C-alpha cells in the first residue's frame, strides 16, 4: 500500500501553481484491534485478515471524511460551491455546478470530469444530467457551456510551460 511519511512537524503545506500557500493541520485516523487472550488459539490467518480489512475500511472512511472536509473548506473559500438552498437536484442546478468546474477534455474533445455526490443524491443527479441531454433547450445550453469550457481548456493547455 502506498504511503507517505511525515517525520516531523505538525502540519502539511500545499503550494499552488499560482503561488498561494495553504497550511493544513494533520488529522488523526486510527483504528484498534482487540483480540481477547482466550481467542488467540483460534485466531486464524483468515480471521486476522477479516479483522484487518475492517480496520482498513474504518481508517479509509476517516481519511476520506477528512479529505472531503478539507476540500469543502477550500472550495467555499474560493467561491467554488453551489448551495441549492434546500431545493432538489435539477438540470439547472447541474448547469450551475458545471459552470464552476474546471473541466479538461480528452483527445477527441469530450469532457473528462467526475462528480462526487452522496448516495442519497446519486439517482437525482443522474436524472438531472440525463435531462441535460434529452431536453432540447437544456441540451443547447449544456453544449454551449461545454464548448466554452473546451475553448478555455485549449487556452490553458496552449499556455502551459512544459519541462524537459
């Protein structure tokens, strides 16, 4: 499993390409495995692996939660969030979300993006995205937005400084 050790210090530092710096406090993720002394003789490798998988899942859940909290904080700071104000997910809302996103494109000009929504919103988000393709007016707005995003992406790619 890949890992990164921080041997000293109490925070990490992110230096963005625009020169801004963000310091982040380290967050703890931990799990515990308790094996009663009497259970040791029957604690087989398969049972051990089962317990370790549970621990790994718990730690991954904690780390994922910390990452989402940090991402949410950063996105709010930079005005990159959309507040539906209690309204359900809709195609209009999805257009607003896509407007704020930094979208890249593949060699064929198709957008390469992913949306991270909770399981309770997944079905509604999927319906809203499908409506962007089926409703003629929304499809035109979506196509126009994607064309503008593609032009922006091409300009960013053309101005990149390549190393080596």
